[in-house]
């Protein structure tokens, strides 16, 4: 075997040893006893190392919005690797991040016309928080140092992200985190909004929680508020109707920046970005490159960007960046991804298919242990009742059963089964996803 053949074999066969790889966000010992291993992927399907076709109900991990192994993206990465494998972007450059930033600006909400590149959602979040702090300092309001997140929020795993985040297990093991952070209440309210279709009808008043924090801390100390328009990781928590608009109004009233973390919701997942509300900063990653090469991007308004562009011309305006900011392979993947989205009209798909998706997921109501169903765009969640004394175990069993017995990939987060399929899916895939999910739920006691 040549080394290339050997790599192809190693990438598709179950590994001989599993000890050395410390897996992220995984029950390592449980996984390694009965691994779930993927060897290849095309379109809507993965193929497992034991040769089964697995229907991808989650776009990988909320990132493969155009499906898998799309020829244009594959070719762009291959060609770019052979042309320019790496080039620095610190006091140097190469053409692609400039081209990509212009393309992104053209599809961003109005006014968000500057782009800072990162390599992940976590880095995008840290970048946006740092920009927010430095922005206020640049305009002489350096006392605005407080950051406001929200309960149940997920903003990645950097210290900034877990500090403003609100998922207990992502925080409690890691010490005191950033000082000067506070949290809004979350918007999940099954008692009032259970089995609602689309955005919840009740809960706009939860935005007033920001006024409460302003009363407590004084607006002059608050730099920014960060929220996910829809949070995925916490089990698909939707914004009540009018909530995001109200947050925007309160931020404007008090000179507080509003950051939308669109790492999951960006790039077509919910159709149009931002629910008609324009934030000051947007964090993205995942769908930006269809998951094919790690990349994130922070979109900043002209107001924010321009506040930095003062002082001597030779002064570095923002002391921040990553070795791989604007990496050539990531840029090539992102440009080919944007072409694919555009050519195939994928940003419209969540709107076109949203109604069919909604009917299909809500047809699961009445199955054993289903206590709520939530949906928006091409996102869905089915919440199962927790087993007495063992929260999360029913969700995990359903997820594991879906993979092994139904050839379906879903996500479980606690007892919530979350879905975010590639946007290339057709009605027949939707039928298949929910047939298999229904069988899974029936079989999971
Ligand atoms: N912000 C949001 C809103 C996210 O959903 C991140 C930041 C962090 O991105 P990186 O690229 O650093 O992982 C995320 C990531 C899940 C799940 O199961 C969700 C994410 C990651 C892994 C699993 O829902 N979101």
C-alpha cells in the first residue's frame, strides 16, 4: 500500500485504537465501547464505517447547510491547497479574504459592512466581545466594561463565551470566568408556549429584563448584550414574537451594543437573517464554509469599525487576530459555498419548505414522552420527558437508537432531540426523517 492508499483506508475503517483521542463534548468511555463512526458523506447522507447509509438530520453539527461533498467546494479547496497553502494576514495579505469580505458584505444586513475573520464560532464570540469593549474605549467610554448574556445561551467555549453563556455544565467546572458579566432570563416557557408553531406568542416582556439589569448596574457600565436569535445548543429556544426588536430598542435607548450570535442561524438556516432586527455585531461560523474548512466571521457595523480608524496611520487599530484569520483554504471554501447557496437558491429553502417541515414535526405530538415540539425555518426540536432521577438519559438513548437502528443522525442535548438538516433536502427526506424519528421515539421507553 502507498501512503495515500493507507490514509484512505485509515479514514474509512474503524480505528484499531481509540484511547489517545480525547473526544470533545463526549462521554468518552461510553462512546469507545460502541463507537458511532462516519467514514464518508455525500448529499444528504453519511456512510458509517460499518457500511450503512445514515440520513443526516443535523447538517453535521449545524454546519453543512449545502449537504456533503459538494463538487464546487471540494474543487475549490483542492485547487487552493495546490496554489497557496498558507499566507499570513498580519501586516501581509493575499487576495481571497478581501474578495470574500466584499461578498459577505453584499449579503449581510444593511450597514454591517466590515468583516473580521476567525476560525470558529468560539473565536467569533471572543472577537465580538473584545471589539465591543475596545469600541467603547476608543470613543472615550472605557467604563463600559460589563457584558450581558442570557441564561441557556451558548456562545462557544472560550472564557469570554462561557462567561456570557448560560449553560450550567459549560460553566461550573471552570472557575470564576470573566468578571463583570450578568445574564438576562431565558425565554423557554413550555407551560405557556408548549407545542406552538414558529415563534412563541408569549414572552415579549422578558426583554424588559434588560431594563432591570440597567437599573441594577447603570447603563454607563454596560458595553454589550449578546444573544442567539435562536439558541440551538440549549435545545432550540426561540425568541418570543417582538422580543428581539424590543431588546434592540432598549439597547439603543442606553447606548448598549447588541450582538447577535448567528453561528447556527446564519447562512440560510432560518431564511432571512436576524428576524428583521439589525444588531451592531454578528458572529458567524459553521455554514460559512459549509463546515468543510474551519472558519468564522464577525460582521461589524460601519459605526463600530470607523470608531477604530483614528490616530496615526501606522498604528495598529485592533490588537487582535489569529494566525489563520482569512486562511486561503477557508476563504476558497467559503467563496465556493456562497456560490453553491446562491446557484441553488438555498437561502430561500427554509421559507419554501418551512411549512412542510412544521407540519411534519408537529405530527409527532402524542407520541410517548413527547412534552414539547418547537420549530422555525429548517430547525426543529422534540423535547422528551426526563426519566426520574436521570435527566438526559432518555434523550441520549433516542439519539443512539436513531443512529444504530434507524440510520438517522439527530442531536441530543439533554432530553431534547434537535434537527437542522442540510438545506438541500426534499420533501421525501423530511418524510423519511420524521418516520424514522417517530419509530425511534416509540421504541425509546
Ligand atoms: N455560538 C453559537 C450560537 C453556537 O451554536 C458556537 C458559538 C461555538 O462555535 P464553535 O465553532 O467554536 O464550536 C456555537 C456552536 C449542538 C452544538 O449540539 C452546537 C454548537 C457546537 C456543537 C454542538 O447543538 N454550536
